[in-house]
C-alpha cells in the first residue's frame, strides 16, 4: 500500500541509506532542480521497461513539484501496480524540500544559493540601544526581529530608528508584517519584483516562518545601480 510521507520521514529514510528517490516530472523540470541523488522517471514513460532500472529490494520515494501536483500519487500507485512492494509518496514535493532550505541539484538559480545567512538579528525583548549600532554599521542597514523559536516578527531599519526610545524593546519599534520570500524563489523573478517595488532587501524564511537570512539586490550588482532606500 502506498504511504504518504513527510519531509522528515524522507530525510530519515535517506539517512538510513534504505530508500531511492524518484522524481516523476518531465526531464526539463528535473534538470531545473531536483533532490540530491534523485533519478528521473517521468510518469508518462513509467512502464515495465523503465521501472526495471529501479531496485525492487529497496523502498522507493516518488515526488513531483508540490502538493497541488498529482503526478507523484499517480506514479506511486503505478509503481505499486508494477509490483513494487514499498512505495512512498512525498506529496509536498520538491518545492517543500527547497523551501525548507535543504540542498538541491540542478541548473536553477534560486535564492537559497544567494541568501546572506548572517544578518543582524534582534530578539523581541532586546533593548533598541543594544541593536542600533549594529544596524547602522551593517551594509543592509536593518535587523531582523525574531522570537526565541526563530520565527520572524518584523524588521528594524533606518525609519524605525529615527526618534525611537533607545530603552524600548525591539518588538515595540519594529516594522511588523514585513514581506518575505522562500529559499525556493528564482533569483531573476525576485529581483524584478524588488526593482518594481523599489525594495533593496527581502527577508528569507522557511515555510514555517523561521529565519534563513537576507536577500539583497545590492549583493548581485554594482552599488550605483541599487534602488534608493528612500
């Protein structure tokens, strides 16, 4: 019987060296990005001949793009019909994997490869006076405010510092509801959106809201072509 598995279960199966990963998307999508050590068997070509390349003695984990894509559940049931005993369906797919800031292979230029992982961090209860100098000295000119669980609550930049009470907490002065992006975002598309919005830096988070780092347009091109922070 096909078993639907989570990202954590996939990691456990792979770390034990028991399972084989199979992406069932078309080749061009596999080449764009895929999980490390995965092989490509597009669903449209999945038959007895192609399945013969898989090891019947080991569990198989199939996946596709994301949880809205139905190729992996269909492929899992197809493999079961072809006589494979242990088939797992990683239904959230590779976007769940990459969005969790896990490594991938392929030719995709994604934010995960460009993110700055050492931004200035302030905890909610930190006094502003303990953070202000670090914000001013940092090239990004802002601090990401997080809880002790790593979840992003807001940012403090130049606007928040002006006239602020230095004894106030980061939570009190931060800008709430800051726009974020995932590690799985394509660099080219994100920079286009940032250009249109006149935004210099975007906070990068996982799907659970925990901090990965900062993505900055200025990290990718000459300073004189950066948009004005305003």
